[in-house]
C-alpha cells in the first residue's frame, strides 16, 4: 500500500490488525450498498472511495449491492443511474453485482429458522401500539401480548402472511430479543412487514412480505462473504442487532460492522429525501442539475472523477462528525482542471473592437498552445480579423495604473496575438461605450510584451468567426451554510444560484466541442460543454469553478487580480 497516496485511517488499522491475526485468512471483502431510491451524492462518493479503495489496496473485492427492500420508493431508473455513477467514478465490481432481493428466498428461510428456534414471532400490534409498547430512551418497553405464541402458530401465521391472507399493517414478524434492552433497536425489532400491491423492480409481484433493512443487511453481507461491513455512524446503535442476527442464524460467516462519519458539505443538503424534494418540486432542474451535490450533477457541472476521488482522499475517514467547506471540493476541481483542461478564449460581455489599420476581408491564422505547461496537448488555431470582441470589463476609459487592461489611449496585448492601442471610444446617445477604435502593431506578434509598453494581456475572439454560446454560472444552492438546521431547508435556497449569460462568444476552435468536454476559459474560469442542452450552433457551457477561490479570506477583490498575466495558464 502506498501511504503517500492513501492516508491511513482507523478502518485500515483494523483491517491491518485482522490480517496480521489471520482473520478471514487475511481476505478483505467490502461492499457498497446503496438503496435505489435516488441518485448518488458526494457523500456516497466518500463511501464508494472507501469501500472500493480498500478492496483495491488490499487486493480484495468490493461488491455493488443494491439494498432494495422497499419497493415503494425504489426503481430501475435509480439502479441504472447508480451503476453509471460508480463506474464513472472509476470503480468496477466485475461480476459482483448483487441485489438484496436476490436473497429474498434465503432471508425468508432464515426468518423461518428464527421462528423455529423460538426467536421470532408474529405480532398483531398496530404501528401505533408497537410504538407505544416500545418504551422510550428512559423507560423500558413492554412485551407484546403476541410474544408468547407457539412456534407452530408463528410458522402458520408467517406462512399465511406470505400467502397474502392479511392486509398491510395487520401483522409483522418480530425478532424476540429483549423489550427491556437499553438499546431500543433490540426491543423486538420488526424483521418482516406486509406490503401489498408493490411491483418490485427485481422480483415483480412475487412477494407481499418484505424483510427490514436491519435483518437484510447483515445476512446479505454474510452470504456474500463480506469481511468488513463499513457504514455510517447512524448505524452504530444497530450494530448489536447486526451481530444478534448473525449469531442466531446459520450463516456462513460473521462480517464486522465498522462505522465512520458521514460527509456533510456546507451550503448544501445531503439526504436523498431532501434532494428528492428539490427535484420533485422543481426547485432544481432534475437530479443532474449542475447545482446538485449529486454525482450526476457534479459530472454535468464539469467535475472530473479524479477530482472527486482526490476530495475523498483529502477529507479522510474518521468517526468525528463534521461539515466540510465547499471550497475543499472546488480546490480539488481547480487543481485537476488546471492540469487537464485545454485553454480557450471566451468573451462573456462582448465589446466590439475595430482594428482600423487591419485590412478588411482578411483573416489571419495564429497558433496557440492548448496548455501552457503540457505540450503534449498540442495547439489550436486562432483566427484574427479586423473586428474582434473583448470583454467590457477589460476596458475603461480611465483607470489607475493597476488596471492592467485596456484604457483609452493605452496599449494591451490580445492574448496569443498582437498588441493593440485604443485610439477612440464610440458611445451611443446615452453615453454607453459601444465600440472601440483601435490600431495594432504588426511587429508585436512574437515580441516581448514589455517592449511595446503593454499594461497587460486580455482575451478576445474574432467577431466574424466566433461561436455563439450561453454560459451558465452557478453559485451555492443554499444561502446558508447549514440549510438543514431547521425544517424549512427549502426556504434557504439561494435565488441567485444560477445566472445565465447569453450573447457570449467562444473562439472558433470550439465550434466542434464535444458535450462534456472541459476547458479553461482564460482569465474566466473552468467550463464544460453541457451534455443535455448544448447544440452545435448554440453551445451551452456550465461553469465548473472559478479560476480561484474568490471567497477565500485572505483574498481581496482587486481588479488587478483579474490581470491576464497571472490568470492565464
Ligand atoms: P441518505 O441519507 O442520503 O438518503 P442513505 O444512507 O440512506 O443516504 P444509502 O443508499 O443507504 O443512502 O447509502 C449507501 C451507502 O452510502 C451506505 O453505506 C451509507 O452509509 C453511505 N452514505 C450515505 N450517505 C453518506 C454520506 N453523507 N457520507 C458517507 N457515506 C454515506
Ligand atoms: Mg439508507
């Protein structure tokens, strides 16, 4: 194991110790067990990287297992989306794709086994009564009046539950453990419930009784020979039930459940229930909305799998609850995209520049590197012509010296091209600048920028050959760092989380840009061609991240910081 790439953690320490002791003959088998009731989010990525990462590092295996015991909320679309997301993150389960529903017959058999050994009974308390009998954290529960049923009566009733004789909610199968246990999970938990009318995405209408998660999970783990069953901290109090289940039935092995803390991110929510509401109520544009913390949303936004894996590596695995800054995720994206994204020029707020001493009806092809530090990416062709577009923010009539862009009467270099000088400013009747008349210095293509006394470097596109584009700039989905803090999380949505810039232009070399391809728009940020709405004649780009973290505390927003000489490359 390479410690420089995989920081160790308490789970790896447990595995190391188990292997040293020869437990499971040194074998390591993990699983990632999503419930197909929504899309995966960045929190799941933490669990995926942990489970698949451990399997990789210990030459073990990691199964993908759908935990599909609740047919009312689950469906095939989610199954497929989850498989796509895990694969996209770079992990492979080979032929080890499982469904908890694969085990419904075996689970049923184990339930019968529990009944036969007097450790489970059919209970007829209603949901409310069951709750009432369960007691509280400070008071013990009371035994159900059905607890003393004979084995035969229980076997008969359970068989009839399965045969569909009883309506939903009228009966449950419960484990007979201890109604006085200080752990409420051990107070005769329900292990089977009746659910009529559901069409399960794997088993169809075969079953009208469904096993509960706490019964299904340990048995599924054991049947698959899982050695270390890694889950989040909310299951810590369920561990005694996990162990009880495996101790009281004849499964082949007894995996060890180990809990770690969930990932929470500031300014977003991370529960599928809440994300489902955002989708269903139209607060976002689907599960893959680029503002969503889902894997599909991050992918559409332009995040790379590498950056998400790096993020998971950096946050590490502990038992301490914490909420990570969005900036950590963004930094991982920036670092990866700085390395991997080809450069291009895009003008967000176009201002026309006419180069008066440049001939009309002539174009000139210029060559620019795709990446300043990676020659292997090759070069692209820029087209220069008499009319070009620059960004309005790169021009001021008058500005202090530190404004390293174009001013009236001043020089600036067009990135990868010539130095121009602003001769005249054309305004409309309202005094708004609508056009600049410039001249260029023909001998400055190769020359040292210093020699032509340029203030800075700005990006541009050729007015006649640029490609029209819409740019979508995203901000945080929520206005507050802990939108979960009270019930009304939807009241905390950020109304400005999406800003659409139309009328933008990108350089001609992007005319054929593939959906999903990523670029650094020089001096502007990292962008990705939208995979859903982009058209060849109307490109749509999503801004993945800005070039630098404008929210970082030490940074002041000086215009000089937008200067080309530091931002480019
Ligand atoms: P949610 O609460 O978002 O609905 P869940 O835990 O119900 O999530 P599952 O599909 O059951 O979602 O999760 C599959 C696996 O991913 C589980 O092992 C779970 O512990 C883990 N997981 C879910 N959310 C997070 C998170 N925020 N951080 C780390 N692991 C997570
Ligand atoms: Mg769950």
